């Protein structure tokens, strides 16, 4: 009952928005072209699902998102840890991270399209570039925050540098690293959709762009709803994965 109450409380605002949306469109205050009814959008989503078009476009978007996110997660973790432990690496990457983190990485999409063409490779590359910075920062902060006494104790007991890295540093940075990954994943999804819109790909972003060109208002709003639901599922999945992998950490013991 307590869990059900929390779910109801968390979804209360969404229900209110849906009711307001239905009331506004039902009263005819806004044209169906500008704002189709929730029923029309739901029907469009159901039709696209039944035809298989929705699964095809959504799978392509998720594939590019997860590949780019995986590249960003792996490379970002390695770079962040090396920045914290190797002075030369930090000297080289610190200005690049400081300069690249706040800038809109989507601006590099024309460059990747010029180099790689309008392909999934170009879209995956821009996704990885966009999502890698939060991972680098989180990995570096986590590695720099490892208690020195743990490292000294491991070294005094005969562990070499590699063993200290795998058995002390990596487990200690997992909570901080996961925070960076949880930030990077939505960034990867948003970048994928924007890249699809700009390049006319077959993913959700490209489908929405096509619907807009043909003045298909229900199709545009169906894409928005699908993107919102996909983002919600992806974020919740990361939260569940974090809780499972951090069962040993004190943060999972807080109720």
C-alpha cells in the first residue's frame, strides 16, 4: 500500500496535465491542428505500434543511444580515472574538458557528417561526444575522492598499482561514477533524437520531422509522448540498476 501510495503521489501531476489537456481539446478552445486530443494521439501511437513502424523507429533510436552511451561510459571512465592518477593526462585533458563541458556538442554534428556522411556512425559519434563529459567529471571526482588511507593500506599489504586500481579505486568510485552515468544517459537520448531530426534519420526524431513536414499534428505529438515515456523508462532502469549494483553501499540502506 505504501508503495502504491508513492506511485500515485508521483504520478499526480501527470494525471492533472492529461486531464487539463483533454479538457482544453474537448472544449474546442484550441484547434486540433495546433493541439490534438489525447485520444487522437493515443490512437496514432496504437496504430503505429500495430503496423510495426513505432517499434522500428524506436529500436533504431535506442540502438544509437545505447551504443553512444556505452562508448561515452567506457572512454569517460578511463579518461577520468587517468586524469585523477596521472599528472600528464590531467594536464592534457583538463583544459579540453573545461572548454567542452559547457558548450553545445551538437554544434559538431556538421563536422561528423562531413567526415562520416549522414550515417548512424556520425550520429553515434555525436552522441558519444555529448555524453562523455559528465562521465569524465564523475570518474575524476570519484577517483580523487578515494581515501588515501585505503590506498596506502593496500600498498603496505603488498598490492601493486594494478591491484589497487581494481580492488580499491574502482569499487570506491562506483557511486560517483553512476551519478555521472545517470546524467549522461538522458543527454545521449536527447542528442540522438536531435541528430535524427537534423539528418532525417529513420528514428523517432526523423519520424517526428517527417510528420511536421506533412502537417501531421497527431504524429508530432505521438513522437513527443513516445520520447517522454522512453526517457522515463530509461531513467528508471538506471535507478534500478544502481540500487542492485550498490547493495553494499550505505546509500541503498537509507529508507
